C-alpha cells in the first residue's frame, strides 16, 4: 500500500462491541456505531447513547456522528428521511440489511452484494 492512501471506512449501526454483534435495525437510535476498515478488519466503536433517548433529532445527530468518523458508507437496518439527507450530503452511501451480524454484512459489502439505498426506507421518528 502506498503511503498516504487511506481505505474507505464503513459504519455499522449495532448494539455490540465487535464484528459478531448484530446490525441494529435502527440508525438514529442505535446504541453504538462500529467503524471498520474493510481492508484490515480494524475497527473502533462509537457510543451513541446520547441519541438513544433523544426526544427529537436523533437521526440527524447520528448522521453527523457517522460523518465525523470518516466513514464513507453506512450499513444499518433502516434509515429515516432527515438522517438520509444528512448522510447523502456528506457523501456517505447507505445500505440497509436485516438479520445480519456486522461480520456477515461486511462480507456482503466486500462481495458487492449489498444494494445501495436510494432514499429513506422509514418515516421519521421510527
């Protein structure tokens, strides 16, 4: 790898601490975000507790958290319209999955079998 080249980071909504954790069905109110480098499998976990019980704005705040992490893709269960707009504006591609662990979703991402979302798939305050 050439010096200075950084591979894309991928964010996953989750309730766990590692690659074996399930992908959370929620985005804005997910307990955590696992940020992974798909080339090295190195990852970090960002706590999202502050948005878990937010009265409003959880999706927007969570989208800003993911954007600050440097991720260029997000894998989650569902994404509402306001969060989707913020993510899109930040150049972050959104992929929705159900019933997968982070590791399974990561494998599908690498294989190119995840389908990029073109819009939100739930209403706000879901």
